[in-house]
């Protein structure tokens, strides 16, 4: 970053300084240098810097395109790569993980494809999803049915990024072909509708929480999906909400 740009930084808040740089994509080779320069100028605490980076690369104007919004891994790596004047890592890995977790809900869906397909064929199109679908997230302390087919992801926060990724137990992609909100009115109190993370990657979807959430709301949703080697469509129906702890 040039000396003239550093002079401008001196008249801006931390958030303003990062917002002004948010046209630099996190995947760019320039992004880490940008973070380091801003850090050197302001010397923010970890939580403050993580929040400011996340805001700049998700919701600050101009709002970055979906492909250029900062991901969990990018934000974590960016914070861990920061160095002090002696070249030492500034932030501890566990502290970074805790800070970054606050902005993301990472939902992982594992499917026993062979078992599910076999049950579907044997039972004329019916199946017990709880035996073949296993869903987990990165907020187990505020979730129920962790590793079950009806995971209730609670702890949703304003502007949070929610990512869904789906695969078989063997690691092959599971295609999430359609999202359905069981009650669109309840869903809209919490979230914008999910979209595929990138064209051609139907096993990865992303959605963003609203800036203001309806307190103590939980919504049911469905993903219809297909598995390798089968033309049949399957579904599961987990929950998502903004309770600070799982509802009774």
C-alpha cells in the first residue's frame, strides 16, 4: 500500500479503511498485504479486526459479489498470517478459530449413499432418513441432533454466513438440487434464500442471515438432493434458528 494510501488511513476508522479496500478479492495475492497494512496502522484486537474484515467483505458497500465474499477459511488464514514487527505470528490459532466461528455456520451433510439407495428401492420409494443422513455444524453447543438427519442449528447471528456442503461417506459430491423453506414466512424472519455457491457446484450452497433477526425463531427447511449412481430424489428437513441455546 502506497504512502498516500497510508495517509488516507490515518483519517479513517478501521472499518472505513477496510471498506475502502473491499474490491480486492480475498483470493487475490494482494489481499494479505492489504490486511497487514491496515493492521499495522490500527493495531486492532483480534475480535475487532475479525469483525471489521468480515463486514467489509460481506455487507459493506459496494457489497462484494458472492464469489468475492470472504469465506471461513480465508478469514482464518488472513488473521493467522498477520505478523508483528519481528515477523512473529500475532494471533493464536485457537483464538482465531473462536473469533471466526462467530460469523459462520458451516453445515456438513454426509450421506450413506449405498444404504439410502438400497432402502429406497427395497421399500418402494420410502426410507428413514435418520439412518442414512448425518448432519453436523461448527456450533455444537447451540445445536441439537448433532450428526443426525434433523440437526437444529441454533445460535444464528445477524449477517452470519451459512454454508452447506454435502458428500457421501466416501467423499463423492451429493447434489443439493433444490432448497425449500417449510414456512417461508418464518424463514424470512431469519435468512435470505440460499443459492449455489458457484455454478456447477450443487453440493455447496450459501445463504446470509438478515441484519435484524426475529428473536427466538426457528425455521424448518428442506434440501432435495441426488446421489451418485441414482436418478432418484431424496430429501432431509433440518432446522435453523437464533436461540442462544437449543429450545426445549
